[in-house]
C-alpha cells in the first residue's frame, strides 16, 4: 500500500461525514438548500459524487467510429431525450467520446471545431437539465493510447494536446461537469505490470496537470481517474492510490468498472444463476473499492456496470438471474457508498421510442436506488403438459421484506388455499397450477406477481412444457443447425466433451460452453446453431457428446462427428 502521507487533507474529513456518504443517506435540509442555491463550487468531492447517484452512460454515440454520432445505430441526441431520461430518475450522465478521429495531424492535433461544438451543445443541454455530466477520452484508449510503450512521446504529445483543447473549451462550465482521463486504458507491448503502472500514472498525472493549468472552473473541477483497465483489483487500485497520494488533490475521483463475475456475466462454465460465488464476487469487489477509496475520503464511481452477455444476444443471462444481480448490485453499492453508472449502448433505454426495452429491468434497477426488493430462487415454474401438476415450491429471497400477496393479473390468490408460506419457502398448490395451465399451450400460461412489503414485485412465469426434441442433422464446420422442438422449455447451457470426458470446443478448461458464442438457441425458429466459433476448436475426426441443459431440469444428449469440414449430428 502507498504511504498515507499524501492523504492528509482528505483524512481531515470527519468520520461521520464519510459514514454518511458510505450509506448514501438522504441529504440534510441544509445540504439540499446549499445545492439548490447553486453553491456546487463549495461542495466536497464526496458530496458531489454522492449527488451523482444514480448515473447512466450515453454509450455507442460520441465514441462511435464513423461519420457521426449515428454510426453505431443510435439516433442523434436531442434535448427532449435528456428530459425524458431525467424523468427516469437519473442524476448524472457519462458521455463517452472518441476524439482522435476528429483531430488534425501532429503537432497541433487540432480538434474539428464542429465536433467540439456538438459535444459542447450536448453537454450544455444535460447541465441545463440539472444533470451532473462526465466526459472522457474513450475509444482513443484502444486506437492509439495503447501504443504508448513503443510510441511514448508521440502518444503523450497527442494525449496532452487533446486534453488541452477539451479543458480550454469547457473551462468555464459548471462544476457539475467532470472530466475522466481515459477509458479502460491498457498498453500493447509493455514489459509487464511495472511498466503498465508507470505509464498509467503518467497518463493520469499529465491529465491532472493539463486540466489544472487552464484555470477557471478547471482549478477545482472534479477529475476522474481510472485504474489500469478500470479493473478493480488490489494491485491496480494500489497504483492509483499512489498517484492520488502524490497529487494530494481533494478533487479527485477514482473509477472502476464492474460487469459481474465473468463466467456468470457471459453464461460460461455452468454459471447460469446468480449464485453464492457470483454474489460474493460483487461483495468482495465493492468492499475493496470502498476500503481503498471511500473509507479514505476519496469518492469512487463504478463508471460502467451491466452484464457482458447483454451484447452477445438475447437470453444469454436468464431474466430472473439478471434481476437478482441488479437488485443486489444496487443494494451493495449504496451500502459501500459507490456511485453507479449503467452502461447503455442503446439497447436498454430505447432512444427512438424513449421507452425501456425491458421495463422489468428498469423497475428493478430503480427500486435498488433506495431500498431492497424481495426476489426468489427462480422466476420460472415448469408444469408438464398433459399431466396433473404437483405442488411447486420456490425459495424466497426476502432481503428484509415480507411477502404480502400474490396476484395473477387483477386477481389475488388466496393464501392458505392457492399458496402457503413457511419461512422463506413458498408453495403453490397443485390445483392452482392446474387451473393456471388449463389452456395447455406451450410457454407461459400465467404470471404470478409476488408483492412484498417494499421494492418491486417479483414475477414468476407459470410455463406449460414437454420434453424438448432434438433432430439429427448434417452441416459443416461453418455451421450446424440442429432442428429443435423446445415445447415450451428454454435452454440454459450446453456441455461438450470428447469420448474420454475431456472438454471439447472453445474454453477448453470447462465442459460448459459460452451461451450465444459457442451455441445459439432460437425458440421461435426452432433451432440450436453451432457456429464456426465452436468447431474451430474441435479436433478433426473426433466424436463429441453434447449435453443440453434446459431450465425445466431436462437434459438431452446429442452426438457430433467431424470429418474435415463435414459435421454429422445424431440425436440420442
């Protein structure tokens, strides 16, 4: 750990103030009046960052590589959009920006004035609507900043010139505008951890020097600095702490990103649920960030959070497991005094309709900003088609709440008749399930809405299903499409092993393959597709046994034989 000498000014803050921020308690009347009077310049960094909770990312827009902000599929940003976003409850916006593609040649690296004016227009809209705004250097990290080990002077010259122009442009903006040095920085061709730490420190300290030297509002503007890669591990956090100690500036903010425990985030290695290990990973990470920064009076933002699987395709992480993750993340961030900023590339809050693509996801996120919600071990109850149902049990995660009732549409189920509760065990009566699945149509026949004493309700889909059926097929190593009758069931994961039981296909350290990468189910089309990404790492001439795990608990095996580029699939 770095010497604590550099934290003298921060340690002067009272313990009670630090604890108040850590709990994200409601601001006092005096604090609220102070902020409403426009005295943001006198607020501490901790106060400002606490006031930024919750935050949201304008992703895939100004960092997009292409002709303009629409290059990656999002519409142009409008003032109306910001007003609608404000109504969703967000208090801060992170605006990722890629600058290099809008710059002229060395040595001036002059930014296109039209692009700079557009960024300023959007920033001014957001500030005028009451948001805190964070702008950064984003895609540049993987375009040219990464070359710093081999092109040190050239990279540093461009980095310096870029931040000089940004700082000068926004010099007189409100202190509700924050700057972030660089997004998820990494270096290609470095000699290892020691050089990475040196280069990371040089970027952050150069950024600090350039911005502060421009004066005006930049003299005490909050400056956000990431760990290497925005990665929240001890060694990288220690390096950032050393930078902060040397700078001894009370207006610095630490940044990390969090996309959950990686196997869960992408549905790999059998991590299909938000289990104890996944929850512990989140708690350990937020504990670490709190202990290193917030407990020492340094505010910290989780500048991006979400799930990596959101970008790989629908259904990668099951809906209920996603909601449990988001509920716990919001709760634990509040507990540890961290400001969180949802990563949204346009697929969460629809920028054309100005509606949430998944209202349940938003409801869970919003609820987590202020309290806890009850959840359950599952959001799916599978009832076999054509058979008399049995009683079904679900374990409740009460999270300090109490189950008050269960609704199906506008009707209340009768406690003691339709269902019973014993401790954290909920039992749905067989007769009730029979009534709810009377249509016998495959898929969701009814939705149970579990209402708790606080928080958002928990939905449980009552699903009629039958055993899925896989059909033999032929294809190539470019693609094998397996005709599949899902019969109301849903695929959770897939295993692949050779005859000796060793893992087959990519990620050879696990038998469980990555959802929507090594295999892709499509319930509407009735197919499971194995792409090149899977066969590219399957031994020619080998026989591979696949085991498909469905959410109902059904497991089906399927045999593959590869001969050159030809693939034969046989259903068991």
